C-alpha cells in the first residue's frame, strides 16, 4: 500500500528551505496522530505534498515535493525534500482531507499536525468525494436536478461503481435529485392530449421513483443509525400518497400501501430521534387525513372474507385519528420548548408547528358527530335532541375550537392567549403557514357545530349556543370575502357559501332564507356538488319557492355516481309534493325512498315514516297514518313528539302544524 506525506508550511519562505523540522509541542502533535510505520517506511511514500496552513492562504495552490529522507528520533522529526513544482490542489482541499482522515480514525483534531502520512487511495477518494459534492452543490444552487442526475446516469449501473455505491453522502444528494425529478405535480388530464404521451411520462416518473427508493434504502444500509435517512425514505412515500390522492394525479399505485410504508420509515426515524417535528407532522397527516378515508372505502375491492365490517373499520379509523392527534400534540410540545435549546429552530419548524395545530383541530372535529339533517327543515317533526350525546363528543368539539384559535394566534405575530371576536377576525385575515381563507372557514365551521350541539339541533337555543352562531357567521362571512392565495386562486368558495347557507337556515326566518339564497346562488352551476344544491334547495323550500327547489334537487340527482344520497333528494321531492297537495305522487316517491333506504342500510329512517304518516293522514287514511307513526317510534324511541302526535291523531284532534305543510 502506498502512502502520501502531507506537510504544512506557514509561508512560502519556509517551504523553499528544502527541509522541515518539528520539535516540542509541534512534534508531540504530529506523533499523537501519526502511524510510525508509515513515517519510517520511506519506500512506501510515493508522493509528498506541501500545503499552506494559514487561513489567509487557503486558496493557494500546493507544491509537489520529492522526498529526500526522513530523520526521526524521540525528540524531533525532520523531512528533507526538493521542490518539483506547483500542484493542481488547493491548500484548503488538503487541510479538509486531513480533518476527515483523522475523524475517520476517531482521533479528532485538537492541535492541527503539520505533518502526516496517509494512505494515498483514501486521500484521493476524499478529494474525489469533495469534488463530486462541490459539483453537485453548484448544480443544486440552480435547481438543476437533471444535471445532478446525469452525473451518474444510468443509475441502474450505479452498484458497479463501488466508490459511489459505498458513499452515503453522494448517494443521499443524488437521491434528492431523483426524488425531485420523480414528482408528478401536473394535472394529467389537462396536460396530455393522448394516452401514449401520458403513459411515457408516467413510465419515466416511475423509473425516477424506483431509483429514489433504491438510493435511500442504500443510505440506510450504509448508516442505519442516521434518522435523517429513514425520514427521507418516509418522505418519498408521503409524496407518493399526495400524488395518488390529488384530483388529476397519477393512479398507478396503492395509497394505503404507500401510507403504511411512510409510517414504517417515519417510525424508525422517530425511534432514533423522537423529537423530529417534521416527521411527527407528516405521520399525523397520514393517520388523520389519509388513512381514515382509505380504510373506510378500501373494502369495496376486496372479497367478503377479506373485507372488514363497517364497525371494525370505524373503530380502526378512530384509533388512527387518536394516534395522529398525539403526533400533532408531540410536534406542538417539542416546538414550544425550542427557545430553550435552539432559537434557529423557531423559524425552521414554524410551518410544521402551525400546520400541526390546524390539523389537530380538524382531527378532533372529525370525532364530533355533526348530525346535520335536511329532513328537519322539510317536515315539522323535531322538538328535541335525537338520541343521547356524550361528554367525549363535547370535549372533542372544545378541543377543535381550542386548536383552531391557537393556530390563528400562532400564525400571526401576536403573543396573546385569547381573542375577542373582532380581534380574532382581524388576526385570522392573514396568510401564514396556513391559508387565511381556510383558517376563517374552519373556525366558522367549528363554531357552527358548537351552536348545533349546544342548541340540541337548533331546537333549544340559548345564550351560549346563539353566541357560538354569531362567531360562526362572522368567520364564515369573512372567509367568503378574504381573497385566496395564489396557490388556491382557482379554488371555488362554494363550500363556504353552503355552510353559511346552513347557518342562516337555522334562524327560521324568511328574510334569512332569502339571504341564504342570495349568498349561494352565484355558486350554483353545472358542476355544483349535490350537497350544495340540497342546502340551496332547502333555503328555496323554506322561502316558499318550491318549484325552484324541486328543480335544484332533480339537477343534483342527474349524476347518481357522484350523489351519495339520492334517497334524500327523493325524500325532499316527496315533501314538496306533500306541500303542493299532490299526495298520490308524494306517496309513490316516498314508497321508493323507503325501499331504497332499507336496501342500502340508511340509518335514522324514522323521518321517512313520519312523511308517510303525513301523506296518509292528509289523504284521510288515519289507520295507515298511525301505523307509519308506530314504525317511526320503533326506530327512534327518543322522539316524544311522535308519541304526542300519535295520541292526538288517535283521538281525532286536528293537527294544525300538519295543515300548514
């Protein structure tokens, strides 16, 4: 094995002497890190390089020297040489290589040695490594990911390049480039005119993805104690999940499989370092936003033996959401102690911290049983809460409000703990880590749910519930007016208008119905979602515009695949027919609705039988009307109003409420 002798000089004059002598502390520094066999074996030293050790001379070229002889005893070291000429190497490159050589031996550098013998192969490898990394960094500065990728193209043969295949630093940087190249950020439907071009594009993207996984798995093999390498691989799968989920994105993969892999590698990163805020946030996102939807509906493609029951799936989803909330809360906890240990981390991780608060609010809210029911506004049958609501649900609602308010405050520059309504609106009207429109909408949505909960579905309003509705209305109106950021400028605000429409409908006032119609009307078009049309139709119905309400309901049922509640639309139509006095037509529609509901396992079908009872009663068939009410009481025994109406009809008393329909 050949060696290279590296000698440091303070200036050119000392180098020109033709010899270098070290004694005292300088000699001790050299001997503390030197391999005596290498120094004594002059024949193994094939190259001598003289470099300049002073910081001001770091950019100076080194000198190639020819070794004369080495004189070594217990007190000093002397090297005799002659000067051959300037080297292509810079002094800083040699000093950097020496640092790395000593660190590889776990010797570190206390006092820098001015003479060291190193293995030539290792020295050259370090220089090559630094050269490659410098080259990659230059390309990285201009986001030239393809340029970095082409340095080792094709990557299918990179395993044969042993030095690169065993170099985790280079592989890690290369994987970052291939990951960037693999991203599918375009809407495939609108960006490709034919399937041939689209499939060619997707084939290339898959190649980049596979290569990224290969490189990142290799980094883990080389250094399994590096949490960052597991995190990088977890992020790759996180990115895959996003691409497979977005409208117009690719569909050549399994969302659940990628989600599970994402969590698998993030968990390994967190085992090594439990305080990784970015990983905690991403894991929380997967658990609360991705897995619930896919776990509930993935069974459609499975056999009966493989599919889980709906109850089992819901139970699993709830556990995932709870686990995800813990991830967000851990990210919150870690971030809030950062000022005590790392001021720079405040800016670095603020985005994930704010988003963790925002998503924690959403996750808690997903645990609240909203129970919004359009049927309440088509039939006069609700006078008290349906069923029993628990303290856990109330706690989840309070938590969702706590976290959305905290998100609003922390995403601003204020340092207060509680805001008045006016202050909260002013603070929320800003774009930070979370889009201002979404913050305003979420706050409005959660406060509206609080109203709905505290008022017993709008039946027992009180000071607290009405105050929540005031907050909700102000937030939702602000969300409608506040402009989207550039990232969302094409996004419709129809969902905000719909939620505000619901709120106005709950006020049970003709003027408010008209306001709801006015707010929602601009968002009604051919692509309007069925639930938005249902809310719009409800406002029209309550305002006495039954023909237009029927038109909107029928329009919502044209595309059965997109409308998940066709039965509800038919129920609404039957109520309109009742109101218009067309009992026979209402009965036909309702009979079909009841059959479809029973077939599809629709819950809380008591209102359907109440509607049937109304039809029979107004048609003069009191016996059948009472029979239908008995069915409603059997399905929902909590509704005392059913029993009250049953007793009234049994006695032949006039039902004035019913006559108004």
